[in-house]
C-alpha cells in the first residue's frame, strides 16, 4: 500500500477490481454455520438507550437463522450483534456493539447475546479486511483521519460508498484488502496513509507451558482451517461440551487445550479433518511463574496433582515407574522436551494430562500406567508454612466453625488492607493468606470470643525442606528497640515492674509479662485449657510480695488466646489497661527471629525460689547465661528454633511458681523479653532451664494485636 511515504490506492480507480473485492466480501452462498463468526454470552443482552438506530426484531427459527439475518448488510443498517430471545424465538438485530457510546451488557435469563467477533477483538485472523476494532492511530503513533473527512489528505473511500467496510469515525480499516493489514489516512499532511500495525491474534495473546490456560481469540488452525464451535456437533461429534468442561473455557470456536495435548487445538469445519493444532506464539517468559511456585507441592498433592513435584517413583503395588525419557517397555508421547513445564524428570510420578491423580508408566510390560495413589492428599497435612494448602478443612483446632472469608475480605478492602486481594480464599476453608509460619488458620464465626484461630492440621513430617533450618544471619534482638510498639500512654516503673501475678481464686499460680498495657504473655500450663472459665482468674500488676496482693486491684481477663501448636504460650487480653498508679510498665518484644549470643547474661524474674530453700513469695531475679542451642538440644532433646536455654548453675534457676515468668536480656538501657519459662523438672538443677523463644513467635503476637480490638469492655 505504501511507496516512498505515499499511498497507492490499487483499487480505488479500477471499478472492476473494486467490484471483484466486494463480490468476495458479500454474503456469498448460505452457510449452515454462520454462528462461527459470533461470540456467545448466555443470559445476557446488549442494550443502548442513546443509540440513534433501534434494533430490528424478527421471528426466527434458531440462533443460526438469526446469525444469517445479521450477516446480511442492509442499507443504512449494519448488524453487529443480536439478542436471541429463547422462549418466543425472536432475534433482535443490533446496529451497535459493546463499545458503542451508551451500550451496556446486562444480565437477562431470557436471552442469549451473540456478538460479531470482528467488532470486539483487537487483533486480526487470516484475511486482513475483517478488522472492526477501535484503534485509531498508526504504527508510528500518528492519529488517523476520519474516513468521512477529506480536509488533510484527500481520498475516495467514503463510508457511504463502502457500507460493508464499516468506515466509521477514524478507526483503522482495510477497505482495499491491502496485504499490509488495516491502515488509515493520517492527520499529518506529510504522511498520507500508514498501516496501523494491528497484531495477528496468534501473537496478541501468547501461551505458556502447553497452552492449557490459553484464553486468546485464535479461531483458525495452523493450516488456516476455520475452527468448529465447541457447543456444536457439526461437522464433527465430540465429547468436549462447554457445560461439562466448565474450567476449560470452551468458548465459541476459539482454540483451547482441554485435554493437555502439546498445544491448543480445535475441531475444524472441514469434514475431512477432525482436528488440528493452532498456531499460537509461545511467551518469552511464564508470567505465572511466581504464583505457580506457591502451588507446587512436594510430599502431597492437591486437586489433581498437576503441581506435584515430589520424588515418588513407585506405584502403590511397589512397581518402579518407567523413566519419562524412555520408550521401554511402553511407547508414549509424554516426552520431557515436549512438556517442559510438567517437570517430567527421571521416573517421578506426575500428571501431565490432567488425570485424576499423579501417575506414571510402569516398568512392568503387562501394566502400562498406574495412578500414584500412595502420595497423600494435601488435605491431610500442610507443607512448609501451609501457603499452598487447598484442602477443605473448615474448623479450628478447638472445633469452632470457620467464618466465610468473603466477609473479612470485603471489610479489609474498605480499609485498604492488601489481604483483601489474595486469591485462594474460598468459602470458609482453612488457609494461610498472610504466610503465618505456624500454619493455616481462619476467622471464626461471629460473636465468638476467638476472633481467629489456627486449624487442626498436621505438618507433613515425612518431607523436610532442606532450607527450612538453614543457618540464618544473626539478628540483634535490640534492633529498632527504641521504636515503641506499645499503644496508649507510656507507663514507667522500676526493674521487674512488667512482671504480673496470674491468680486463680485469688491464689497465685503463675507469673506473666505485661507486653502491652492490656496484654499479658504467659505459659499455657497456667490454665486448665484454652477455653477456661475466665471468671475464676485475675491478674495483678506492680506486686513485690504476694502477701500484699490485697493492696492491689485485680484486673479481669476478657480473652484468652492460645499460641500456635507446640508453643506453650498464651496471650491474655485485660478488660482494662494496667494502671500506672500501681507501678506497672511494659517490656519490649524482641525483633522477630533474633539471636542472643551464647554466654550473654540475662535475667529471669519470678516468685519461685532461687536458692532451693523454699518459697519466699517475693519477686526475685536471677542472672542466667544463655546456652548454645546445640548443647541445649543435647540435654533437652530437639529444642529447635522455638526454644532457648539459659542457666545451668546448681542452686540457681527456675522453680514451679516461676512458670510463665520472663527471661529478659539487656543492652545498655534497653531490655527485651526473650523467653517465657516452661521448666517442669526439679528446681534449680545443674541443667539449663528451657524457655519458649519469644522471638520465634513474635509475628504471632503482633497478629493477635492486629486482629483483636484495642479496647473492649465486658
């Protein structure tokens, strides 16, 4: 079309050529498959109150008959879509499309909407004169001149002379069927006309992997054959009905890959060719990569196991799997190079074809393939922190029903919380949207004392992530310690003023730590269960001697929240903040996952004895050096990251009434609580005392702060 920057109007001055083009573009012979050119939307209509032309209504035998009516170009009426009214079999031919100003798609159970694809897609297929999109600038970004305008660049392609070419406004079109594709006259006097660079549909949407998720609008095969509609049985009968394969997006006659073949394909309109692959560009990179990594499982499988990447390579009967890159003893087409994103390594069980389970070909010549049902479903346990858990458990560890996520998602969206946009939060299933390292959780039903809780799911113990306990950088527990996290007023006090007495029936049972004015951290063993009668319990602050407790007010407890499984921690929510007048102060929490150097002298506070001579009922403190965790594990068993050890000098240590008391470390004038006492052995022995590592659970503590109100009354 272009030559030295000038347009060559090959057909505009040759009536015979123009006529031949129009003959080719005309209605032609009747087709029994006119619906091929339409995109279908069940239970919808397209309406336009402001459009100058009204729809034409015809009584019709079928949708196919409506499509043939709409296909014909009538004078001053160009049909772009039609609403098919099912109960009285009427078709409403529409002279507008979804992009027309004032047009709206509306739900309506009595109608099915059919829109001409040419008007709703911004790409071209095959012949290049069918583009009816809305692009109005050239490939060099010059605005197009309106076809009805002759002021800047003169031409003869007037809309009324070529009604079939849809020369509306200044949209890119191809009225002379130029091989360069859609073009337009420009608003630049120095550039008469230019191509618009409209992409082929095969390039407009690329495919990843083997194209199972391809949702583009290619509707011709690689040899140029037109695809058959998925909801049609002509000319080829097939099992892939859209209603049966809802998740495969078998829409209209677009190329899809519902059965995990090498790439998207379709049945063809050629009676002699049942199906062919489609020519679709492969993406340079997989845009789903980061999201896909979240769903990969190693020791269990979820759904149908298409993301299982574990190393199971024997069948439930104990038969070894055949290598995927081998053709012995069974020939097959699932070659690693053909299915690169399916991870067909070695002879591991995989699911490259969307079967019900991961499977493999076997090394038994008499058994071609076997389902690997010996891999457990992920519903039974969770891996790592449980971000990929997609099971259907919907009760907390204490048996409370989970609440539907949608209520909380909508509330958090209004408050700007990004958690509202996280995928996978279906119904009321246990999930881990915030990557809580202690596992899946859920909100609870309304009016429950527990706002949220963890679910009763086990960790998949038979798989250990080799990087899970890798050596981490040593983080100081005092970093940013001056950034005060305590809400409300600042309370001051002397050493140990954050230690509280937890009492049952006015008798001291445990120590605890005031970590916010209305929150106490203590040991789970101080309470009979995670749902005790809180009316029996109270908290006192500012005590130095237990026999003086009658001088101090008793603070009531409004909530008790048990820590993650195995933590031995409990958080207590006070009805009212601890009073300054009673000498209460708070102790800082450590930086998450921080480390206290071996040998550092820290201080344990409590009302238990420190010299193994009997109870004094006085708040005491004892200095205890931190012990290396490896040594701690040798003495106490597998302490892991959730435990720390301190002490080890006979006659000085932890005793019964010290349970729940804090282990506090100091750097200059800054103090943090690094441990909660859970010692159960004899008092003050030569073995180090075991403490809960508060830094390991600090994220849980902050999560409790966030998801519970700051102030409440009973």
